[in-house]
C-alpha cells in the first residue's frame, strides 16, 4: 500500500522547508531540528495527562543521569518500564520522548522511568549503553519505591530499541528477570545489508545517509570496531532465555528488515515475540499520532500488545 496520506503530507511539509539534510549538519543543529519537530511544534495541551511526573537522577555508567518518572492514574502496584529514547544515539532527550513516556504509562498501566543517557559524539559508544544498563540495574533494585511490583521491562524506539535489546541481554546475564521488552523499529544489526535499506533508503524521513552519519558519531572513534559485538548489534548475541518481546516495524522504514530479522532470531531462540509490520507507516510513526489516525492506530495496537505481555 502507499504511504499513509497524512504521513505523506508531513513528509511533503518537511521537504518544503528546504532544510539541508541532517547528515550535512552538526549534532547541535540536528538536535535543534529534532526538538522543533517533536517538542516545539506540539501544543502543550495535547499531551495526555498522567497522575504524576517526577524528575529524578539515576545511576549511570559514569555518574548520575537525569531521568523522569511517570505514574498513571490507576491503582498499583504496577509494572515498571525503563524507557530508552531514540535519536540515532545522537539526538533525543526526556522532552522529545515525553509523549512516548506518557503513552506507555497510560496505555500499559505502568510506571515509566525515562532515562536521559549520554549521547554521541561527545560521549560515544559504549557510554549510552553503560548508562542504560546502570539505570535498569538500579530500577530492578528500587521497584517498590517507584511504586512498582516485581515486574520490570525495557522499551525503546530506534536507537533506544537497540539499547533496550542490549540491556535485556545484559540483565539476563546478571540474573535479573525482565517481564518484557518493547522494541519499536529497533537497530539490531549495525552493518547488515537488507532489502529495506534500498527500498526505503530515501524519501521516508530516515534515510541511509543519516543512518551512516549517526553511525559515524556513535562508533567513528573505533576504526576496528567489531560489527558483530552484541552490545552494538544485539542480533549477534545469545538470545536464549530473554524476556518476551513485542517488536514493531514500519513498512516504509529502512530499518524494517533489520527489526524483522531480530524478531525471527528471537523466535528461533524460543523467546515469545509478537511482531507487527504496520503498512503505510514510516520510521518515527510512534510520535506521529497527532498527524495521522493511522499512526495512532499503530501506537494503540502496539501498547495493547505490550500491556498484555506485562499484565497477562
């Protein structure tokens, strides 16, 4: 099917702005553009309400990191979700993923801890991953004070999906049992070659040049990087015994087949996995519900699937 009409309208609007490609700019300009798209253009009163929002700090790999706790207006105790935002390991923060955190808290009936991990190129790999692991380890030992019960899960989109998958593997190795992992169009195989790279490599918000630019910021300091290191490419890790997963991808996303490969590998390893490919959608659809009823329907289906994983 073609791109969702409302999503196509958004793509046309972005193209009409005439801005240079992200890959031709600096991290600072890219961050400003991403914030303008996700935060500045969003009416404050459009955000769904939650019972409480609290800014805190959590342990990171090299000192405390900012985080934000969201509690829904439902009786507890509840599962806890550690949310790791997307943005190519270069962009994103607590504000850009405020809507995602609120949506997960309400729709999944869970406490959400959104983590502001370190970003490249100032803090390249493995800094962000170390922060994500440290924060999740902390959450596992602090569930009752967060208002949660024994259920702990991880969730993330794009780069955050990569981190969530890597964290799920790390937690299993540390003997921490997770209740679930929500992987939204995740990066799982950093140097893999897939048909969707070519089919969707230009014109659909995330393009191959931008993916390569993100990669350079994240691991460009490592000329001899092992592209099969599971901390970078979770697809190449040991997947047995991992938490049940919900993995969703978009039809017109260069990362579509990357995510589907991980879903297939999880299933082959005996991990329960619900996988969906949302027709007509592009990378980033999880934040596009206000633009597109189709995107909102995809978000609603995704959160319903993950709620079932967490609550049974």
